[in-house]
C-alpha cells in the first residue's frame, strides 16, 4: 500500500509537469558572435470565445537592414500551457527579414518575447 501511494504521487507530479508547458520556439542557431538585432514584446489580450492573431515583421516595412538573421528565439510568457503559438510565416534564419505569425488558444490571449539575432 505504501508503494501504491508513492506511485500515485509520482504520476500526479508527471501530469502537473506536462500540463505546465510554455510554447517556446527557436529557429536557427545563436552563436557567440551573433548580435541582438531586435527584441520585442508581442502581447494581445483575449477576446471572449475567439482566437486572436497578430503578425510581427522584422525589419519594419520600409526599413533596410544589411544583416543576415542567424537565429530567432520566441519565449512564451504564459507558463501554464494556455499561451499562444508562434510560427514562421516568411523569411527567417539565412534571410535578411522574417515574419512571425502569433495565434492564441480560444478564449485566451498571448504574451511573447521575440529576440532576433544576426551577423
């Protein structure tokens, strides 16, 4: 009976750990010689029973940046698993520009930190 209690506690801990996940993303590789080109907080509030979306483009339209993107790190600030998702829409590592699409879960918002590295 003692072992059953320990096993049940271990299984409950595993369920809690797997449910408390962030939706972080990393594209490319970030090396010691890379510079931080941009850091933005992308945040959008929830809308009742709806999915909210937003696109982020670097560099901003009309701006010209002569550097190549080597890595992109997107960190989800919602650590309870209810944050949104980030997906690469256009460009990215190996390109001079990138567009990232953010999408929330239904009835939730999102809050991401986007860091773009390059040379």
